[in-house]
């Protein structure tokens, strides 16, 4: 049942021009960045050959590419998630889901999986670029896989926030703007953390920052701490979304 | 004849803040019955329907569908319901077929039966020609039909239609009414409407809801009887005194109209026509006109909802 809903969501995304233009724009920008960093690698290559234990092409190219991708996703994911619930509420299609033999959790998880499938597809397309280096020489598959996983986790967390914001409002644009606000705040929250004297507060703010967890994974250090952070983050927002949508039916 | 009860509602209440939209209503619906829900705007018809379909949680009361409590086992109960809300819940970017396939799968129809179910629903609602068209490009009447197709795609025991004939042309309205009657043979149907003759044509039973309260609930046959004469208009060339007429059995009031005509109101179960004619002949009143007056459903509706206002005003004063 979850899959039926996810499939519908994915289909609706592909039926809208928005998803296609997002795909095109993101791909164009990242392709440009990929070529630029690759070019930089070639100019650096003579110097790198002299070094002991020099960083490989994967490290030099993939790190910046996925870092930029993460930042671009932060701006793009709110646009993809904004319509999830708010649009249904606006078009009054929610009664269809409420009257169907489907639980509220299934509805929300289905919608979420639909949009995450789209985002995973985007990540896959982005990953094709570093894979193309294979034509010229070997790459570090382990690092690439981990960075791609980190990006998927990060983007899935963005989508969870977007979904929740979409359940709060009837206006998709309001959902998009508030999602972007929350994501940006969580992205930069450790800047303030660095200035606070109290080490406990610094620790908390740093822990909350999505950037820290993403960077740690993207460096190639797999740690359950960071993976747990993302999974917890996603679960919290999904549960909040279910509660919120359930609230539509209840006493106000 | 024993009929099994498909829908049973007890003490159903719903508040919106300080406003009580639905106030302690109770009713039952048997298999194969078409129930018409009537009421002025804002009376609580849609709210009741939303509660029946799980779109709103009741503030108090119980709803059971086919013996399944809607709150205790929502999935099983909802599988027995097909619902068309006031505004059909359509995904405008889908084609009719895509949309109906999605609805079929949403209602847990097995994969190998989806095509068949879509085919059947399309046929019943006259949508064969538009299967490949985008819902967004369809006219309002066709969208309404897609909405009905969506509600009956899984052959639910109970079909709940909120104003199903709004925005349709007269031919479509006739088709939809015929469809509702047909649905009524194997499913139970609850429909709300503003169009009073529609109730007479399609429903077995009528409930009138006013300001959240159920003020009338009876079969259409009884309603029709109620619509039949409860007054006579008579004309005499040699009119008798009002008292002579008032003395006739069953007469409750006599009102003088223009000329030599009079309106005689009588109780529903005692028709004084025979006695009147007999007296007229014996006493030489010279009867020239005798017309039973019919009440329209509209009058009954206004009477019922208006008396309700008056009694409430009386209680308040």
C-alpha cells in the first residue's frame, strides 16, 4: 500500500514540469563544477606526484562535487517537497486518502518514499559523473559509495523536513520557504556553536548541525553516530508529519 | 422481511469550537436502501458524511459500518465505504484511467483484478470515451462522473455521495439518478442533496437535518402521503355557515377565500370529502368546486425546518 502511494507521488512529480527543470538545472550546474574540479586536478597532478601519500582523484574531485551538491539540494528539495501535502489539501484530494482503507502512517510514509526515490535517482545521476573517470583510470569505490550514501541520507533528511512543513500549510510556497529556513538554520547552527563559551552548549549545537555529520561521512569516515543522527532526524519529522495530518481529522 | 443493517450511527456529535455542527444524531441504514439527506446550508450534512467516511473524528458517538466500528478497526470498515466528497478528489494531472487504477489499488483490489474493476466503473459511469484524457481537461460533469466512478470502483457495501448531481446537465442528472437507483439494488447509498424532487425520485428514505439535529426521518412513501391532501378547496353557490362545515368529521379549520370559495383543512387520517358531499347534497349548498390541495415537498421541508426554528425561539423566550 505504501508502494502504491509512493508510486503515485513519483508519477505526479514526473508529470510536473518542476521536477524535470530541477533535474536539468542541478545536473547542468554540477556537471560544470565536476569539469572544473577535474581540470584543477590535472593542473595539480605534477605536484601531487612528488608527494608521498598524495590524495587520489576520487578524493580531490568527489569531495567538492558532493559538497556543492549538498548545498544545491538544500535549495532544491523544498521545491520538490512543498506540494506533498499542501497541494492535496488545496485541491481537496485528501478525502480520497482518508476515506480509503489506508492508515495515516502509510499515507505519510508512502509520500515520503515517493519523493526520496526521486532524490535517490538524482543522486544516482550525479554519481554517474565521478564514475565516468573509470574510462581514464581507477577510482576509490569505497569512498565514492560512502559519499553517495552520505548525500542520500542528507537529502532524505531534507525531504523529511519538507514533508513536515508541507503538512502545516495549504500554500506550497509557504511550505517551501519555511523548509528552506529550517534547513539553512540547521546547516549553519554550529557557527554560533563555535562562539558559545559553554562546552555543553557547543557540543549540542555542533551535534545538531547537519553539515558536520555530512562532512564527517563525506570525508570517508563511516560512523554509526552520524548515520544514527540522520535516521533519528528523519524518523522525528515523519512521526511529526503523521501526527499533524492525523490532527486534520481530530477536534480543534 | 429481515434486512441486515449496514450502517449504524449512535449519538453522533461533532463540535467546531463553540459551534455544534452535528448534535447527537442516530440512524440506521439497511442493505439495498437509498437514504436521502436533506437540509439547509450549514445544517451538518457534509460534516455527518465526513464523519461516516473517517474524514473527521466525531466528538462523541459511535459509527459502525457492516458491524465494524469505524474507530476500532478503521481499515476494515473503510474498505466497505465509497465516498464522493462535495468536491471530487481528483488528481488533475492524471488521465482518467491512471486515476481509476490508482484508486483501485488504493482500495486494495488485487493487481490482476484492477483492469477489470476500472473497466466496470468506467462503463457504469459512462466514461468509456474519455479514458485517455487528462482529468484536468474534462468538463465539470465528467469530473463528477469520475468522482462517482472512484467511489464505486471497489464495489463497497455503502456508497456515500455528497451532492452528486451538482453541475451536471439534465441528461447527465437523469443518468446519474438511474445509476444511484441501480447502486441501491446491491449497495446501500447515502446521498445529500438540495434538489428536493431528486429525493422523491431516487430515495427510499429521507432524513432532514437542521442545525445539527435530525428533525425528520421517514420513508419516501410516508412523505408522499404527507404531501397528499390535508386541505380541500370548495366552492358553493349557496355557502353554509362556517360552523356547519367545522362540525364535519376531521375538519380542523375553515378559511374563507375570495368569492364563494372556502379552504377546509382536515387531519391527515380523516378525509371529510364524503361527508361534505353528502351534506352538500342534503342541505342544498350547491357544490361547484372540490379540489384537494397537494403540498409540495418544498412546503413540507420549509414547514419542518421552520417549525424547528419557532420552537427553539419559543424555548429561548
